[in-house]
């Protein structure tokens, strides 16, 4: 719970007045090639809300955002209104953080069912499921990405719903680089770009559960165990200058089986 509270505190204070869409624009272009978005029907959830989903607004019927930070929710909605997007079209909602339980006697699924029911109530889904669930540059914050993936799969439409995850591809730390706690201009809120100061290791600090990026095999295992099939992995969906080097972002996707 400590890292969850650290993320809430950090992102509640984060200003997004000068949001950089560089990464979001690159990734959105690739996503449109990977998935047949339909502006008349596609219902999308942006879990850990940021600029990527708003860049897809013209390709979707409705976008719901979900974030544990009220500051992020407020900024997301304000920027959506400034973009000319109505609340009926694009709207983020603050949701309770998912805290996996280790009590297997009362919750053998790690608390997934309870968390899924709560998420559906918070988003007022009334039984609706999503065509697309998007989670951009947030997986490195989640202590247990396997359980979070299972939660996200639970709100996808059976057989057709797709999960898209965007995060940092695996990288090697520069020789001699140390671990520093940085301001972490989070890419789903503030995509890193040249001209900003970053540590040699892009994502570190008290809000980060996973450093070093993710491999395709790790994400595929996570997706398969959560009930996803038709796995796709685009290793270099976007790049950005970070800490004097180039950071590469992947897109992983999978379809809900049943």
C-alpha cells in the first residue's frame, strides 16, 4: 500500500499545464494500425488516464478514464474540455486503488472479483464491457502486474475485447549510473522529451515498482495467465530522449478469450 500512497501523493501534485503529446501522438498512430477503431461504436477505458486516449478520441465513440489520483482526473478532464471534447465523449473518474489481498482463504483470486465489481460500480457500467482497455506507462507503477492485468481483462468484452499496454521496453542501465529519486515526469501525463532533465535510468523513485523496462516474454506471460490470446508486441512504438539517451516504448496487446 505504501507505493500506492506514494503514487497518489505524487500525481495529485503533478501539474499538467504544459503537457507534451510527443509520445502519445507516436503511439496513437501505431494503435490505429493495430486495431480497427470505430468512431460509431468503440468503447474505450483508459486505466491510468493520460493524453494517449484523448489522441484517440476521434476514433472512438466514448472514452472513460479511471485513475487513483484526483489531480490526474481533474487535469485530464480539463485538458479534454480544452480540446473540445464533451464529458459525454471523454470523461475521467477517480477510482479506488486496487490492493491485492494475500488472504487466499477469503479471496483465492487475490481480490480480483471484488475489485472488478467495485470498478464497474465506480464507472457506472451497468453491465457494459469495453471494446478496448488501454493502460499507458503505468505498469511500472503496479506492484503486481499479473493481478492488475486480470482486473483489466475482467471489464473487456468476451471474445472481442482487447487490452493494450504501453510502457518502457527493457533497457540496460548506463555503466556507473546510480539510482536516483527523480521527479518522474510520467509519460502518460508528461511524456519525456529533449530539453527536460531526467536520470540516466528513466523510471525510478518511490512511485516505481519495476525498473529496467519490460521484456516481451514477461508481458506475454502476464497476458496469457490473465486469459488473453492473439498476443502482439511492438517493441519500438515510440521513442524519446531521456537522460542523455533514447528511451523506447512498446505496445503489447491481447484479446480476451471467452
